[in-house]
């Protein structure tokens, strides 16, 4: 990876998802990494087809596309919800579960309906996050994170986005959407992945 000799490493977020952008900013603010900051390009963002066969492959597609487009380091994220009772679904199709045209709330309702007859002991699930930080010179740093829990019977909480209101953390007795940002990011898949990335990245960057 090329050395970075400025005080701050500017990274383009390869995502148009406002929920993800908010979370990345919050996680970075909590991670004590003043040498790094995120930016979101103005104008229409590149559309990247998520054709990879893994979370990391999709994260890499996004990161490389944005790194090339903006000639800047770019961070790609691909995340998914895996439900044991559904054979790991929705998995790579988490954001497209149920097909096109559904709102996030409708996707949540569909998932709950699929699990309506499933007892608590069989509602285990986990979130996966894969990150790829791609540089214009072709080098990259990758990291991942997971959080385990189960699917609740009904949504609860107003924080976060997507499936957070139905992802229950049994040890805490609440969903991810009921946790304040600092507590959520301490255990979430994206928070863990980002901290892993920062740990791998920090020692490889030359800075004043």
C-alpha cells in the first residue's frame, strides 16, 4: 500500500445508503482515529452491481469502482443478515429480500411472517459485515465482523436502520435498534469490522 504522508487520510465511502453513512461516521468518532475521515462525493454516485459470490467480493467491487472513479482511497461495505431457520437467508440478498420495490419495513414484515411459526429456540441469526478499503494503486486492506443474536417476534426500537429493530441481543434483552449508538457499535458487526480495519490499517500508514 502506498504510504500516506498527510495528517489525515481522506476516504470516500462507497455507499449511497444514508444509514450506513451515519453509522460509519459514528463508529469512526468513537474509535479515536483522528488520522482518518470519511467523505461522500457530491453528485450522482456510481452504480455498482453486487454480482460477487461473497460479502467481501461485493465490498471489493464497490471499493474498487469508487477508488477508480474518484482517484481516492474508497471503503466498500457489504453486509447481510443470516437466519438459521431460513438456511442462512436472506444472506447476500438481504437488501433485496422479497424482490424489488419493497420498503425496508416491508422486508422486515416479510421476514417475520416467514418465521411466524418458528419457536424462540430456533430463531438464531447473525449479521455479517465485510469491508474493503481500496487504494487507487490497486492495493487494499480488508476486514470483517459478526454479531450473533436471534430474530424477535416484533420490531422494537427506533435507532439504526434495516433489520436492526428485529435483531435481538438475548444477553441484553433488547434489539440493536433499542441501543444507544455507543453501545450498539461496541457489539455490532459493522463496529467490529471497522475496528478490525483500523487496527490493520494504522500500522501500515506513514503519517506525521
